[in-house]
C-alpha cells in the first residue's frame, strides 16, 4: 500500500512539474507576437508632431531589428499620469514609459517600479550624457532610474510685438520690482491687455522661484523639513497679490476653466497677453498667428542667494521592473536617444536633445526650434541648483495651486494663505517621507 502511495505521489509530482513547465512556456509566449517577435510596449504623451516622429522612429528601429515588435501607447497629457500610476500599481505598466522626472522620482521612492539602468551599463551610451545632469535628475536612491529625453528650461517667453508696442525692454537682467514697473505698462496702455498669461498653477511656480532666490533652498529640504520661513511665503503671496492689483496679470477667475491649459486663454489667443512662464519644450503650443515669441530671463534679485532658474529634463524614459524583456527595452531606449539616425528622425519634438552630439546635429540641420534653443541656452547660462523631487510632489503642487486660487478669489489674505499652505504641506510631508 505504501509503495503504491509513493508511486502515486511520484507520478503526481511529475505531472505538476510538467504543468508548471508548460505554464512557464505560456508566460513567455505572452511576450512574443504570433510571429515569434519580442513585443515591447512604449507609452508617451504629446502632440501630433511628437506622435508622428516617434512612430516613424519606432518603425525604423523595427526595420533594423526585425526580432522586435514595438507597440506605441500614446495620446494627450490629460489623464496620462493617472493611467500610468494605475498601471504601475497593478503591475501592467508599459515596458518603456515617458514621464516628467519628478513623477519618476515619486514612483521610484514608493516602490521598486523601474529597472536600475546601471545594471545594463554595457547596453547604454552613458558617456554621451552629462554625468552631472544624470546625477541631478535621473538617479533616485543611488539608482539610475531613467534617462532624459531632452534638456529643458523654465523661462519667460514674451511676444516681441506687445513688448515693442508698450516700450518694454526686458533684454537686460531685471529684479522683481522692475518687472512690475515694466509689466503694468501693458494694461495702462490698453485695458484689454496684460503682461502675464499666468493661471494659479503658474503663479505657484512663480512664488517658489521668488522664495528660492531669497532662501537658496528648495521648497522642502532633502530631510523633509520646510526650506522657508512663513515670512518668505507671505512675501511671495503679497507679490502675487500685487501682480493682480496692478493688473500685470489677469484675475484668477479668467483661468477657472483652463487650469493647466493657459495656452487656451482667449486673451492669449487674441494677442492680448504678452508673456508666459513656461518650459522651453512646451512653448510650441503657445505660438499663435498673433505673436512673435522670444525667450527672456526670469527676474533675479540683486541679493539672490540662488538664481532659481530651473533647468531639467524635458521628460525621462524609464523601463518597467515588470518588463519581461528589459534588455531589449534598454537597447531600444539607448538607440532612440543616442543614434544619429534616430536623432534626425525625432528632431526637437521633445525639446533640445539630451546629448551634446544630438544638439549639434540638429543645429547643423536646422531642426532645433530656435526659440527652444534660445530658452535652453539662456536657462543653462543662469541655471540655479536643481529642484528636488519632494518640492514638486504632485500633492503639494495641487495644494499650492488651490491656495493661490483662494488668495485670488479673496477667500484668504496673504498671511492666512501662508498658514493654510504650510499646514497642508506638512500633512503631505508626513504621508510621503520615509
């Protein structure tokens, strides 16, 4: 009896091993197309120009690598990060994904979402990237978590037509008071026009810049303490209030239906707003038939501890830790960012190229938008210290934007707004700090 039981269990175990082996084969097959090619999913957001160029590059890569099949998952920015967050949490993220670098850092700090690219160093042309830039923006907790798709800078971009009509010369280095003095000329000359196209989210960025120049610190320090005093925040909110009071910027109510879409502001489209604070890589969407844009330096105080001029990656590419084919994903990403043919195909659809070789190639072929190049060059010349990821945490950004709205609608004074925002920031810090 015992012998028959042993035979039964031996046979049972053999059957289970066969089934497990077959199950493993099925899992591998799921990562291959019907033709047996390795399948990769690649997600990004952007406009039609970016989509078309990216799809063309994907097609060329598959011609060069017939064993690989890449499926593009793309669309507009709205809802992209929410969808990606859900996919990462559910273990269904694309093999290669485009993100803003601060989202990458947030995801990386919450868990083991991405491969450490240092483990694939032999497949990457890392020497073509600035090591300092990678350390500042692509390394999280000592791991190379992504690669920059381009170099970007947050600058002022202004309509030369409106500047000249109002005798505004912003080619020099101005402080914050001088900006108001020059900017209020626009509305004084024409009550339908304003200097700034700036909604509550952009106002929050302006206040952060203003405070960083005063303190030399990020909004939140690396040790998760506040990088400013209440008085600094009150000063920043008071400055914003002055922009509204002196009609340098439209009322916050003008942006109630176009938060994060200020390029759709009717006054901007009609040529009645002079300047926008925006990243160089996004400036294409702000060009209209009514304006002729040029890059301008943000105001810098004479006693600024830091210029607070923000340079950063346009976006980053990361490879999912759940990818069944990380080597193939890394190979494609490296080709996409460093190969000369890929660079020529992609042009400046993700801003200025992330490598010096790429920027030189596009400059030689006139593919790099001169306005983007102008903004990036100006930003790199005056670049401040990097913004750490916690300072641009999405929850904190939302709280900052909401507080600016309440300030703009008169629900909070500058002092009350400072108290409110500090309380909200501290709550977020408690939730996210290790």
